[in-house]
């Protein structure tokens, strides 16, 4: 069944709100993508299945009036952290894209010779979603929050991991905490992602299969032969007092522990990208990336892909998991996570984003996320543990990171 793209002349359509309501949404910078209608699920073998998945998507190409990144056959993905867990691409019957310069286009799956009829049906489906009454905010009368592992037990896990690093078993490991929020009514992920948009407008915002987040970290983006990544590693909580907050930024930039943690990720990323690129480089020093709740160290990485250019799915397969969400050396860190972490990560820390038939796409690292299942929300936060980590400081860091989703979930 071919998938075709036509121009959409509807400047009043809020594509973000559309995707929030349908539960299939991606937003980053100048591109917003909403999925509408039924979803075709394409299995992806991991590892090693990126090329086959990209070939399948390319084979669905029909008419493309737009011929820009994000036009033609398009799929969403929200993959598990475990890089050996088979997963899937989500191909909606209808995709609506609000791209650069305010351009909008419509992508539809259709039978041969039925593009015009399918496009008309798609417009009707979009209108029906838009016409629906706004969903009622989540506000159940009871909300209960609990740590899956008690804070004291979790700091003991961090201390044990740190001691193994000091003993020379590995360089860094990322450990996650898991919290659970339960309500007396079902949560509405659309309301949550809308609140995240208000608080974190510059983040990678998404809602896919009840998996909702506002990730500040770009794993990899590919547009034609340009590849970009923006890894983050090293964190301090923000302060309400501007003077104190400025001191925390300076402290973060001067922190040997945080700069070392960050350098591990940058060096690893450059090494992994180099075989795909005619050149790739990183900014000479990290800068502060400030969000509503925390400051991070971030470094922009950019390169030109060699020909033929690798697809974004191939790059995702190569780069995930980075030391920022797994650790280093990678195999040793993943083994230690399996041994000690006691969190059911699922999609937390995995790649989340979109890909088109040409291999263009954008993928974030799925941090600052929650998985919604009816009246239950599972929220995650992680920290990078190195040889001089203080378990109580790491606990404080998870609490600061939890605020991103907890603030949206618990708001009256």
C-alpha cells in the first residue's frame, strides 16, 4: 500500500494539539508531526535490523509533492533501552507535518489510484479530532506517589556501583530511579504533554503509545548528509535565587566530576560517528544548557555523512546507548545495570523519534519521561556514577530531574 504526501493549506491547524489528542506526536524546533487514525506496526530486529526497516519504509513511497525531510513515508519510534530487544516502527495511516517556514503537508496510506479519496478521508478524520471537546484535565481526587526502591536503599546501590568503579571494573555507569504515581481516574497523556510544552518549549516533546516526555538531549538527527547530536552529561539543580543559580552554573562548568563524565560521552560519540562521516567535530568546550528545573553540560556535535549516507536508523543503532544513559565501557556498564539497578526501564533511556523514507529523522534520548497506563504513571530519572560520586548528591539529582514530569502530573 503506497504512502503519499500532498501539500496542506490549513494555516490555522495546531498540529501539536492534534498529536496530543491522538497520542502520536513529535515536536522539535521547526518540525511538529502528528499521527492520525490506525497505526501499522512494522517489526524491527535489534540489533542489526535498521537497514531492513529503512528499506521497507523506502519501498512504500508513492507520490511526494513536498520532497523535504519529513515528507513521504514516515514512521514514529519509541524503542526500549535494551539494545537487544526487538521493537517496531509505528506508521500512521495519516501523518500531518508542520515544517520549516510554516509549511504544512499531509501524508496518507492509500490503495493504488485512491490518493484523492484517501486525502479527503484524512481531512475529515483530522476535522473530527479537532472538533472533539477538549479533554478534561487529569485532576483525580487522589494522587499517590511512591519510590519503587526506597531512597536509602537506592543510595546504597549507588555507593556499591561507585566502589566497583574505584576498584577499576569500569569507568562510569548510569543508574536509574523509578517512581510511580497512581490516581483514582485515568491519566490523560495529551494534557501532560501540553503542560510539558508550556514548561519546556525548547525540548524534544513527544507522546507515543502513552510514552510521554520532554527530553533535552538529541541523540542524533540526520537531514540529507548533515548529522547532528547534542549530548548532555553533568547536572546540577536550578535555584530560585538568580545569584545562587548563576553560581551553580559556574560550579557546573568548573566541576571536574561533571566535566569528566561529559568528556566520556563526547569522545565515545565522536569515535562512533567517525566511520560514517567525511568529517565530524564537536564544540571545543561544553556549555550550559538550562531547563526549568536543572542545568546540564552540553556539547554540539556536527558532521557530514559520507556517501552513500547512513540512515538515521543506522546511526541510532550505532549510537545507542551512549555513556550518558548507559556508561563506559558500554558492555561492562550494561552488565552492572542488569545486576544492581532494580528499575524496569522499558523505554526509559531508549531512542525516541521519527524517520522518513529517505533516511532523514530526529531521535532524542528518552529522558524526562513517563509511561502512562490508565491510572498509573511510571516516572524515571537517572544519574551518571563515576569514581568520586556522592550517593546523596546523586539522590538529589534524581529528585531535581523527577520534577520535570512530576510537575506536569501533579499540577492541580
